[in-house]
């Protein structure tokens, strides 16, 4: 099953009418007359709406009444109340896909801000070729960007994503998440979200940059934790769980925050991103270790460099880490 934000007009019309009249029953005939579609079409849309998880009470002679919403991140739900200028202006939604990131790379020429969301992924991809477990109900999406800025700034993208995710979490949950270099979001030392940045460069210009974000939102991580324990650098996972938080509102805030942070980078303001990342960092000031091609490096994480790299100090020695998996030792 898949939907986009630019089709399903009939379904969205029927749903919209049910939503705006949710205190009363509407007959198939009423819906057909008002929306100027056949009764068969009304019936088909109602069945489809129900299959998407909306609860519709239907009573003989009275008709249909919407009594419950869906928990799926359907395009028309995400767009309703969205405050961005272009992020998620166009949405592709899948119930199941191999990877939103892989799909995004196939449509990378689409407009700036196009978003691909899936309810579950069968082959979710994490950093450094790792798998990313994406069971139903979590937040798994990719955003297509076409940055006009210099390729050198793209290394700050993971940090930008981390800042946006933590901002959105803080706005909806009573939690202070932290950031682990380069792009993990953690809660009490366990990973709750991660970002994956894949850029396509042509003649030294970024033609497209795809940002994939995975957030363990209301999912049961206990089973996942068992299977992930064997992966290198695993340090525990956790989920955002609060039944009072509306998933649609949360993702709308996240898209808004992503756009805001992206615009900072687009305007060349990398220092604010680095400053905000550092404020929320669980890495800076910590004793850490990192595996590099030259062997394992230990030291104190001193700061984030202008290009997003991590500076480690060990006595008089300074190391600059551009990519890698770090381990916090204290
Ligand atoms: C990481 O921390 O290793 C990055 C994880 C990124 C996962 C997301 S989920 C949506 C998008 N699609 C993918 O296949 N991966 C990213």
C-alpha cells in the first residue's frame, strides 16, 4: 500500500467531510450528493478509510460516523497543520518498503523537501553499512534536499539533523535528549534516533542530498535490543513512549525544525549549528575511544571543528576524526 500527497482526492474529500461532521451520522446518499461522487465510490472510499486504521461507526438507516483516527503517518494527515515552507510539501507514504533512503535515491531529482515515509522497512539502512531495524509504528523517513551551498558544508548535515531531532523531542516530551557524535540521539545514554546522510556530487556541486532519519517512536525495543546486542559498538537502545504525544504533531514539529536548521546552514551559519549541537552533546568533554585505519585512538573529546569533525586531545596530541564510531568511556 502506498499513497502520495498529490493523489487520493476522492478519499481525502470523504474523510474530510466525515472529520468536519464527526458529531453526526452521514448517509451514503448525503455524502454522494454533497461530494458529487457515486454511492459506490462513497462505499469504496469508506472501506479504504477503515483499512487505513480510521474507526468509522456505520449504522443502518443512519450512515457513517468517524469515531477514531489512524496512527499512520498518511500524507494528508502530515500536511494538515504543517508549518514548513517546503519540507514535506510533497510526501510519499508506504506501509512497507525496503528502505525509504533507497527509494529516495531513485527519485532524487524530485523537489526540495520531498519526503518519503514508511510505516516499516524490511531493509532499513544505518551508518557504515549497518542494518537499521524498523518495525511497524516507528518513525522512518527520508528527505530530499538540493543544497546550493558548497559541498564542504554537507559534513555538518548529521549535526543539523541531530539538533532538529532533539529540538522536536524537547517540544513534545518531558525529556532532555543528548547528542552523541556524529549523529546519534540518546536518552539516558541509550540510542533513540539516528540519521544517515547520502549526497550525490556532480562536478563538485551537490546535486542531491538525502537525509534519512529513524526514530524509535512507541516501539517495543526489548526484542530489538536482544538481536542488536551482538553488533559492534552497540551501547543500548531506547524508545520515545508517551501515549499523550500525537505522532502526527511530533513529525510536523520535526519537519519544521529540520527546515529551520537547514536554512541556517544554507545561509552559511555553521557556527550556530555547532554551538547548539555542542550544548546538547553527551560527547564533548568525555573520555572516548575511536577505531581508525591507523588503530584505536583514546582521548578527551575536545570540540567540534568547523566542518563537523570531532577533535580529540590526548596529552599534547590532537586528532581530527572525520568519520567513525566513537565509544564513550565515562
Ligand atoms: C544510524 O544511526 O545508523 C542511521 C540510521 C538511519 C535510519 C533511517 S530510517 C529511514 C531511512 N531509511 C533507511 O534505510 N535508513 C534511514
